[in-house]
C-alpha cells in the first residue's frame, strides 16, 4: 500500500486539533500564562517521559506514548502561537480564533516538512521511533540554549524552526506508530 504523507500528516493534525479545541473549551486559553521557557520545559517533560517509556517498556500512570507525542505537537503549536501574540493581548482568546491560528501553525510546519522531504526524501520512514524521540530531545536542548541566550543566535534558524521540527518529528513518530 502506497504511503501518502500529506493525508497521514493531516489525520494526525486532526486528532491533535480536536483534542486542543476540546481542552480550549474546558480550560480556556490558560496556556497564555506560560512563558516560552515553561512551554519548552513542558515539551521536554513529555519527550523525556517517552524516552523513559521506550527504555523501560512499562508505564505506572495511564498516559501512553501516543498521548505524549500528541502533547508535544500541541505544545509546539502553543509555543509558536505565543511567539506571535503580544504581551498586551488578553489572556483569554476566542476558541474559534485559536482554532484558526492552530491551522495556520500546522500548515506552516507541514510546508517546512515537505520542503525538507524534498531535500532528504522520506528517510524518516526508515528511522526508529526512538531516534525521532532523541531528535526531539536534541531540538529541545537547542531551544533551551537559545532561550538562555535571550534569543540571540549566530548560526541558528531560531526557536520557531526548532518547534516546527519537533512537531514534525512527533507527527512522523505517530505515523510510524500507526495513528494516521
């Protein structure tokens, strides 16, 4: 059966957005209170937990690896939204507007993924899921360093590109895990 990365990607994004919108309706946009470094740390916690579960093969709490990858994707979307929302914007945002912005950020990440797939091919399909987890952790460490450097970089694409890469690696992992 032929693989269709675009439709698989869209199916994952739909799952993530559905959960994101439900949580927005339950909790509002409480995530607006988070500083960029706190969002990065949330992604780090989720990725580190995935790595621990991959190594130990046993979970003592209910959340599974799939849920953690979905969380990484949604926190990456939150991070990209927060980068563009002014500090003077209200904490509570309209759920419909948030859904529209979610789609914009997801489409930007998808466009980046297709540009990279053009250059690299779909090499990720031959990678282990655990390697995708490690790449997410590496990107998190890069973002943390950029944040510690107050956003100043010498040769880096900055934090947004790293969030997009983490999101795409998490989507690849979910595709490989059969979620699409």
